[in-house]
C-alpha cells in the first residue's frame, strides 16, 4: 500500500512538473528565433532586438541584397541570356535553361517570389561577370547601408561557412530595399502572372498590411523570414533567423511593435517651424510615454537675416536627452 502511495505521489509530481514545464516552454517559445530584429524603415529605429548582432546563416534572405544591387545598377528591360552556370543550380529554382532569354525584371520576380537560385546566379553574372565580383559589390553596398557585420560570398544564400549576416544588418538592408518602389512592388506581388509564379511568403495573405519581403531555408540556417507590414502610415521590417515558427513569431513581433509605437510627424516641410522654412519632414516612431518626452528646441542667429533662403538658425529635436534630429531653419520667402 505504501509503495502504491509513493508511486501515486510521484505521478502527481511528474504531472505537475510537466504542467509547469509547459509554462516554461511557453515562455521560451516567445523568443524561439536565434536572431530577431524589428525596425521602422523611415527612421531606421530598432523597435525590438534579440541576438540582433549574432552572425548567422541566412539562406535565401540573401536575395534581398542581391535584388537591391541589381535594381540600383541594371535597367529592368535589360536582356539576359541564361549562361550555362545558371542552369541547374541546386535548391529552389525557376528552371532556367542555358541560352534562354529573360529580362532583368522577369528574373527579379523569379528571384524574390520563387526564390530561384538559378535566377540569382544569372543576375549576378549579368551584373559582374563572376560570383566573386558580385559578392564583393554586395558587401560594399551592405557597409554603405550600415550592415557592417555581414559577409556575402554568393547571391543566393546556399551554404558556405563564410557566408553570414545578422538580424540587425538584414533589417537595415531590407529597410533600404523597401524604400525602392520597384523592389516593394515585386516583393508584395502574390502572383507574377506572365510566368505564373506564386510568392512563397505566406504572410502576404495572412497578415493585415503585409507588403513583403522574403523567406529562406537551408539545413544550416534553419527557417528564416524577413517580413514587412504597413499600418497607419508606419512600415516595419521584421527579421527572424533560425526560427521554426517563423510566420507566427513574425506576426507576434509585428503586432507588438504596431501596438507599442506610433509614427509621429515632428516637423513638416510645408508648414515650416514657427514661421521659418525647413528642408525636411521628420517623423519618428514613439511609444505613448515617449511622446511626452519629446523636446523641440530652436536657436536663432542674431541679428536675423532678411534675405529669403538665408539660414536663420537651427532646430533640434530630443527624446529626453537623446538628440534625434537637427536641421537648419531658413528665412521664408514672402508670399
């Protein structure tokens, strides 16, 4: 009888342990990705980060950098004769055949919607003549975008121990790409009718405001997703690397950021500031509490010039004690 009681107690503790264990697993599952980053594209403000500077393999999300380089350097109507090197590339493919002719635009749709590794090679060779030369351009452009912890050695993200990026770098690259209207049009397209290519990014049809950008998977990188969504005039990019529930986690991070932050217009070029003209609009994502901590200061030169367009001083915008933005004030032209 005593043995039965001990066994019963052991079972109760085991069940209780499993129940509490589920709670622990749930907490852990809140951040299942190896690397995460959410950024607002206009300000590049990072709204969430977890292991955001950890170098990680990133599979086909590499193609965001590839597409951006091509869009910046190559006309969309350029004709590309598919080289033998691009035919039969391993992994995801749009089944290009050597000698066939495509436009750069068509290959970009194949690259971003169907994740064509063959399209990546064809575009890289069209741009630079070799994979190594194109990878060098990718790395140079990445540094210009502030993505300083990345190393790209190919245009598609197939496994290479030297090839890596970080969630932060990929968020910055993707934010820049989403400011390119053609890129944004491509990655928000659910189906490219001329070739009957459907977009692999399921978030486009399941998440309110979703407008991009790219999925990725290899055994080494795990499941990766760069997503983008726009609500109330604010566009966010979310990166999750090596994340089994990549769609669910991305939706959770985006929901949280949209709930916590609002894009606030702090200066308006058309309205000016206190009777002075300015060069730029400035908006910044702020929490409700942060909106009470904004300070706008202006310093005027003495004596004030009278000529329209002359510098009258400077405006500075602070969040608490952190300088967010500064620009010149100018004497307005008389109406």
